[in-house]
C-alpha cells in the first residue's frame, strides 16, 4: 500500500528558510498535500499540488514535486516563530477516498 | 470561513463503555471522513462516508466502530466497548465532492480511555 515518509524534526533560525521533505511510494497519487498542526489544534490545509505540476508557490510557501523520485518538499521563506508546528505531508490515494499521512515534521523556529 | 466542528474536544471514558464522537461537516459537503491519530503516531484513515453509506473503511474500522449521519448536519462515530488502545485524537473531515481535493478537518476530539 501507499506509504509516506518524513523526517521528524527540523530546527531553523527566525528569518531563514525552512525546507521540509517528504517521500511517497505510490506513483499514482494524484494530489499531494501539506497540512499544519499547531499544539492542541486540528489539521490546517496549507497547500496542495497536482501530480502534473513541478512547483506551486503561494506567498511564503513553495511546494516542489519530483515525480520521478516521488519526492515532495515544502519551503517556507522568512520563517517566523508562528510557523512553529508539526507539518504533515499527505498523498491522496484509493480513488480519491482517503489521505495517507506521513508521521509529521516538527518545525522549531528559534531567535 | 466555513469549518468542520467537532464535539466534545476531550472525552474521558472507562474501558468497556460506548462513546459517540460528533462532527458537523461543512454544509454543502457530501463526503465525510474519520481519521485518528494515536499519540506520537501517524494520522490514520478510518472510514469514508457518502450518500448515507460507507464508501471505504480501513482494517482498523472493525465491528467495534460505526458511523451515522442521523440528520442533515451531524456525522457521528460510535465506538462500542472502548479499549485502552482506542485512546487517540479523532479527526472528522469533509469534502465537497469525491474529486474535490480539499479536505477540511475539524479540531479533533481527544479520546482518553481509562
């Protein structure tokens, strides 16, 4: 079945760029997502990318997709302390019926 | 902005008891989902629901679990005879259509079985 893997922890300095990486196994995943989870909160959809795209930019967020390597990344420019959260990569699978999530990357932003 | 609402935010129950987790999906959405996240683990798909029936369920979603849309607005997850390992955060989500790509999640219900 589909599997999604992420590194578990990333620490960056405020103002720097953060890059969170993700790999997935099912090349038929049509959409790939990034969700943000702040402490005690739910899953907030940040952005998503369709599999026929290589890149998508939305303000400070840039998503890069390498379909050949099944690699997805999320770049956050000018990272702020408010960006500290867990970021989940997810792949749409099973005929649009479900999302397969990675374990989440905890982003810590320090001064 | 429309949102998915879940109640309660935290539920504590004794092992063996039944619990019902409630969700109000976004009003014009047609597909509904339950996911769970055991502490420190991945968010896992449980079940999807459309047109008053289950469209897909995972191996986790056994006879202990059931879902229902009792009226035009609520979507519930019932867990019968809860076990300690059912302790988790349960998330409800909804989408406008099957091919709609934006799944909106609720804030979650933290279930603690003691």
